[in-house]
């Protein structure tokens, strides 16, 4: 009887929320399931008090069992409200606890229902994001659940990816809380998803995996989520950068330049193409500058290409294996499916965010690795890219290593190029003290 009354209270609160959110439907009777579907059609509803939404959430957590027909729609509704509608600071600690316990109980109970588990974990990730002060009360239980589901051997992949997202969100802003002692275990778990153990003369370390099947959408998503979670961890605990478990900078390098091939960037550009970012360096600034430009072009054509003073940088075997094998089957990045281009861009962006995190927290540790990401001098790079608006043979070979400027100039995704700019700013901002010392000397 009490359970029936709780359900009636929940339905009443849900209906009141619907009437406030959709006043034009006030006279229209809808089932709770249809109401949940209705809320999925909007991103954010203005002028709705957070507490009204929280009352609906808490009531649902208390009366909807995980075997109830409305449990999955409620989880989807919960994720939408937590991520789009309400401020997490509006949750009282007791309300957070009710919600978190409901979701963790559900994850444990519905292990046979993959889709339901994904919905539960997605809602959990929204609940704990940058909410460490409340999340730390569930540190032990979260650790046990997420480390098991986020393990490399865990299947299905989408459940693992959601667990990885939860790990990253739990770590966001968690420095100094009871979650911090879990960082090392979370770090090892995340690395296990994108790395393999390699035995070297210097000992056993983890290196970027060469066996990940990036033709599989699910694998690409797991890699992207893992790098995103690593970014949160690296931002919170700078000791991880020097952890002997792996060379994290080398791993990040591999994923930043995954599938990068300058030849593919330069393929298929017509000779009469209008000025754009790929050939703008050789375009005249005005129509009156034709003579000057012609002279400059002649000088460029008569001048040998400038070689890097560095010895050719040895690319990680994982980079060569994954990028060159894929691009040998595809003449151009633009020939990849839009979905695959988007997934690759997300991987690169999240890897760049990891590099930015290291640049901000431990610039001294990153400084010796600058040569992996920056060209010797920009003038050399500029000269090597400004001949007839075409990519010279030097860059079409492996004689000059890739740099962040390679991606900045040639990557077709504006979001990736923006991420490169932000990363360069982080690198330079973080190293100001070292650059100023060098200048003084």
C-alpha cells in the first residue's frame, strides 16, 4: 500500500513538472512514459526551480525499482535533468546520497541488461561530475564498481566506456578529497584500455597499444573516453606525469598524431583552388603585389629546402602501425566516413587536452619533450610549406617529424585546430619561468 502511494506521489510530481514545463499541454493527458519522452525533446526548460526537479528525481529514486517498466526511461530522464537542467549545487547531501545509491544499486542489479546499465552509468557520470565533495562519501563503492567495469577485459565495450566516463568525472576537481588515494588505481585502469605492457632494457613499462582495432567505432569511443578521463586525472595529480608505470608524454604523442599523414592532408587539392589555410602562405596579399610575389616565388623555387638540424625523430611503432596502415587504404583523410573523421578528431582533441594538462601542472617535466611537438624553428617550417602553395617532398617524407603546427595548418577539423592553439598557449604559459631564465642567461 505504501509503495502504491509513493508511486502516485511520483506520478503527481512528474505531472506538475510537465504542466509547468509545457503549459500549452496542460489539458492533455499523457502517461508517465509519454511524459518522459516529452522531456527528451527539449534541452533546457527556463523558469523551473531546481528544487521542483529534484523533488521529482528523489521521488522516482525511492519508488521505481530497477525491474519497473519505467526504470530505463527514468534513468534517461535523470541524465538529461542532471546534465542540462539543474545546478548540482542545488542538491542537498542527503538528496545526493539517495540518487547515488539508487544508481549504484541499479548497476549491480541489472548486469544482464546492457542498455539499462549504460543508462544508469551515464546518469551516474552526470551526478558525480565535479561533485567530489559529495562523491567522496561513496569512494570505496565507486572504486570497486568502476574499476571492475572499466577494466580492459570488461565487456560490452559501451558499458566499459560509461564506467571510464564515470572515473574521469569522479576525478574532476577531486584533489584533496577522499577520492585522491584512488587516483593511482584509476590511472592504471585507464592506461590498461589504451596501452600494453612492454619489456625494455629500462624495465617493464606500459606503451601505447598497437593492437587496438580503430576500424571499430566502439574501440574509438573507448579510446576517446579514456583520454578524456586521463586529462582530468593529470589535471588533479601532477605526480602521475612522472609515474614510472609509463612515459605518459610518449603515449599522448602517439594519440595526438594517430592517423596524421601529411601526404593525405595535401591530396586532391586543385591547382586553381581559392586561397585558404592550406595555400595562403603563397598567395599575394593584394593585386598590386604580383611582381613581388613572382620574384619571391622564383626565389623559393631556386632555394633548396631547409633541412631540420635534428636527426629524424623515431616515431612510436604504434603510430606507424595504426596510421600508415589505415591511410595506405585511403588516399585522403576526407575519404574516411564522416563518423570516423569525427571519432578520430575526438581522440586527437582529448589527447591534446592531456598534453595541455601536463603543460599546466608540470611544465618542467614537459620541457624536455618540446622537440616532439614543436618544429625546430617556425621559419624553417614556414619555408618548407610556402613553395607554389604545394606540400614539398620534404614534408611528404618522414625526414621531418610531425609537429603541432602540422595539425594546425592541415587538419580538416576546425575543432582540432582550435585545440592545438589552446595547447600551444598552455605550453608557452606554463614555461614562462623557464623561458625567462633562459633569456636572462
